[in-house]
């Protein structure tokens, strides 16, 4: 039996831990089993129970305080992730061998881990060897995406992770519940964007011809191949959360191997009115 995983990625502050906590609460409400693994060695607090925590293996603070290493915060985090890649036996022991597992991996927020460093690709390949079907979930703060150029930057980050990891990926705009009604209306045009129209709207701010050509080429790549689309994540909207889960489940084919269960039929007990109708029918007969 296959196992299933979401690799929850995104820049620092994009809402990865909040996403994991919300998905856990939603799945508990619908009686669905989901586990969470913390892969952020610099995490300080999260509001969900974890089945494994990388901080039990290595912590960023310990690496930074080591006189022989002398790493800063970013270098220390990269070292921690590479240390994990060299000690996959620890992660395998924590995950166990339970069939039909569904695990959320809460990843660090350093974007270079998903763009040009090989460590996250190594983690994905190892999970696939353990029969996990992995879907990338790339989060971007919706408050950051309200301007066209910032939106294009967010798309390029999501696209870079998609190309680097080579797994199905669902892209999500988070913190929609924090936007004003006006901002929500504005951001709807970015969910399924026409990149060329966005470029025309901002053509007056582009003074450099070289920059115009580069931006147009990037917009053409995104628009012509329809490679990046976003879903909205509002932690107060149960229907929206369910739609996101459906997209991810479809990407990793979750549920296809589950046994179908007959719904329980609750027999309605006859009340006094039903008894009266029953006896009237008998009298008529």
C-alpha cells in the first residue's frame, strides 16, 4: 500500500505552520488521520502535535554555537538539513512502516533550499523510496502578492521549486482571511492571471527596455504554458480548505486504494403519528 505526503514549502512567514495546524484540525473534524513532521530545525513554536521533530536530531542554535563550525543562521540551517540527509535512518525510524500514512512535512522557510540546493530533492527521493507519493505545497503570503511585480516574483519562486523537485505541486495564497474586502477583489485577478495584461497595466513603470523585454519573456513563459496557478487559503473557510485538500489528494491519487465503506442507515423509529396512519390503513383494508 502506498503512503502519502505533503511537502509544505514557502518563504519565511508565508504561513506554513498555520497551514499544517489548520489541515490537522480540519481532518480531525472529518475523521481523517493526518500526521505532521517538523523539518524546520529553527522552529520555536507550533500548535499541532508532531510524530517527528528534527530538533530532536539537530538544532540550529547548537550548530551556530559550535566553535568549529562558525555558521550564521542561514548556513546553520543548511548544515542541519544536510545533516538530516546523511541520517535518514532517524527519519525512517520516526515514520515507522504504517501503511496508508498521510504525513505533512513542515519545511524551513529558506527559499534557497528549494531553488538550487540539492538537499530537498534528496529528501523527496528518499520518501519516494519509502513508497510515499509526495505532493509539493508551495505557500505565498497573499499580502505580498497584491502588486504585479511581486506576484511575478512569487510565481518564479514557485516555478523554481516545481522544476527543482520534479513532483506534483499545488500553489496556495495564504492569509486570505487577513485581507480587506477591497484587497480580496483585487487579488482575484491573480488566481488565474493573464500575464500579458498584467504587464500592460504596469508598462508605464518599466523604464528600462532590457527590463521590459526580460519581464515580457518571463510573462510569456508563465502564460503560454499555464505552469502556475494559485488556490486561496482562508483558515476560517472550511469549504475552501476542503477544495485545497481535493486538489492535493487528486495529485497524489489519495483514496483510490481505500476500501469503500457502506454508509450507516439509521432506521427511523415510528412516532405516534406513524402508528395512527398504520392503524387507519388497516381499518381501510
